[in-house]
C-alpha cells in the first residue's frame, strides 16, 4: 500500500488530536475534574483515570491511519497523560491495556507497539512521581512544555523500540521513516494542547476558589458581633456590609413579619419597617427553604413597584434553634446575571449569620447563668454574715459604743459596696475596701483569734479584676478554716509578681480545705466554681485558680492573672 505524503499524515493525526481535546473539555465539566487535576490518591479516582485514558488510547488506535501494514496513531497521548495524572502504576496499566489492544490487531509491528505503549505510560508515570516527591509542586505537571517534552521523548522511544523489535528490520526502518516526523510533531503538540486546556480550567477554578474564600473570610471578619439579634440597627449594619462585599445590586434583611433593612438599587420603594409583601419571601419562611428567581427562567416581580429594576433574587431563611426567624435577600438588576458564586456565597453568609446568632445567644445565656449563680453566692453570704455581725455589734454596743458605731459603719459600707457590685470588672482597690470592711467586723467578732495581714503594692491597686473575686475566697478562709480551729488564726492577702503573670493569694493557717464532691454543692464549692468561671470568661486559659493545702497547717488559694492585662 502506497503511504500518504508526510503532510497528509500530519493532517490525519491532527484530526485525531481533536478527540483528545474533546475529552479534555468534557473532563473539565465533570465532578471528577477537581480530584483528578489535584492528583487525588483515592482508589476510585485512580480507576477513573485508568479507564478514561485507556479508552482514549484505544480510540486513538482505532482512528489511526494505516501505513505499511502498521498504524500511525495518537495512542501515545493517552498513555502519557494517564501516567502524568495517575502516577507510575496507573501509567503502566494504561500503557499495558492499550498495548495489548494494539497487539490483538496484529501486524508486523504489533509486539513493538505493545511494548512501546507500555513503556510510554510507565515513563510518564515515573516523571509524575519524580516531580511530586522531589520538587513537591504538582503545578509543574501541568506545564505544557513538560508535557510536550515527555511526549516527544515517549515517541522517540517508540521509534527506537520499533527498530529493535519489529521484524523484518527493513520494513521497520521504512515505517519509521514515514511516521517518525509526523508522530513526533502531532502527538507532543496534541498532548500539550490537552494539558493547556486542563491547566487553564484549573487556573480559572483556583482563581474563583481563592476569590470566594477571600470574600467569605473578609465577610466573616466584618460581621462578627454585628448581628447578635435581629434588630433594625444591627440588620442595617449587616445589609450595608453584605452589599459592599458581595457587589450585588441590593441586599435586604427581614424578620418573619417585616423588612428590617434594605440597601442598594430600589431603596426608594423597598422601605424598612414595612410588612413583607413578597410571595417568595413568604415561601422561604413558611417552607424553611432557599428560594431562587434567576431572572431567566423565573423572573422576580417586585410587589412594591412596577418600575423596580430588580429582576432576580435569592432568598435565604435565617434559622436559630431550628426555627426560621427571618431572611437574607440578595438582588440583581435585569442588566446583570445572578452569578453562581453569588448564590453560593449568599448561602454561606446565611450559615455564618446563623452560627453567630446561636453563639451569641449561648454566650448571653451563659452570662445570665453566671450572674444568677453569683447572686446566689451573695445571697448565701449576706444572711450568714449579717446575723453574725449584728450579734457582734449587740454584744459590743454596751461595752464600747464608739466601736459599735464604727462597726455599724463598716457593715453599712460592706453591704452598700457588695450590693452595688453589678459591674463585670472593678479596680482592685474597690474589692479591697469591701473585704476590709468585712474583715473589720470579723476581727471584732473573733478578737485576738483572728489576725489579718494585707500586702498589696500601691502600683497594683487600679488593676481591673472581675468583681466579687476575692470576697468568696476570704469568706471561705474564715468560715471553713479559721473559725474551725482553737488556736489563733492568721489570714494573709498578698500579691506576688512573676515574669509573665502575677498572683493574688489568700492564705490561712487552718489547712482544712476539702474538695467539694459532686453530690454536695456546698457554699464553698459553689463560690470557688463561680470564681473559676468568671476568670476563664475574662482571661481564657491565661487565668487559673490553684488551691494548695497542707492538712492542719495552711490553705493557699492562688489566682493567677496575666501581666498583659495590667496597664
């Protein structure tokens, strides 16, 4: 059979290349595009690579051009790409499968083609392994120049194998003279064009992913703390942020009954504090589902004005504790399409807002619970202390009226200060005034059995601490410690400075501390628990409450606070 001129063979091979370019386009449209181009190690994805490129190899053989009882083809493109995407094992499997298929078709070059195709797949797979393990940059695998070079080398190897294994040698040499140049040109170009198409699609995918991630991260940073509850003020702030960051024509936020905020195109007739009239919004709230009018198949019709320029809308329900409490609405005008990225971003925004609202409500409930427990501790302390203080004053009033008047003043100071301690933080000096008033009354009751030593440097007196932090510790030391021993009691309150923190220490010489059990919620245990909770809430893991007890010798309660909080 007379062979075709070289230029005709090149044109024939170029036509075959279109098969691989169509395959590249279809691949970029499938859900498997992402795991393939990012070289997923999952077995299912490797199997898909094997099946895809083995099929392309076989089709390349079938569509090949007969030349000298052989076939000029684009089979090498599939083998090389299978190895580059799948690695050595997949590349070898693709080449072996395509080679066995070619061998089954017969011809004097069948064995040589089977061997060469297997070697091509293995060569490309080895290149992938080298790039991944030594350079650790998979982006290099998508370089059209690298693909061209590997395919060119694979085709040159095939020509050499044909000369070695194809018999008789004169026929093999004649075949190589005809097909070498066209295949060394067409196959590398075809493989590099395939990879260029995949690489461009991957770059576009990465660009949109980065854009979406950056936008979502920036949005998350800006909206933190803006929308703890659905109020008109917070909704207006949120709508303005969403309008700025998403770039859509308009943004609205509603509760279940009315529009709370509207920003953007159409704000002249979409007015806040007006009842919801949109059927789409009602549907989203009632069915707890996302409603989308894309402006093409389903056109948004404004219920407020016939001249409204908005033509598409995405309505996303806001949920809190499995209940729809409102909606976020993103609009586009009739001149702009509603992009998929806007829809995806809008749905992500709704989830962020929902999580923020749930977190805010949880924090509010925790704060209320802590305040309730704090009030309980105060309620337990005051009656007990007030009873003892009045008994002490009654006993002293006849013997020493001036001292009794002084104690009444101290009692009034203590009650007035402690009852007004509703602030989260107070200066250390204010906490010490309340404690000093308490201790003056207790010293009058215990007499010489109670010695008090307070040593706080003046430089630290303005340091802010959670209110009612030291009072429970001092009360515990006297009530559960010093009052239970017969020997004189010594109470110390002092401060120690360390390199990265300082410690407020309440120490007694009784050594009678016993950790409260879960079954007995004692006043002492509840007071310590409240102090721990408030320290953790204010300072996180940087603050600690540590109790060291030497039985019948001493109990030392240490509050560690970070120096960074001191100004």
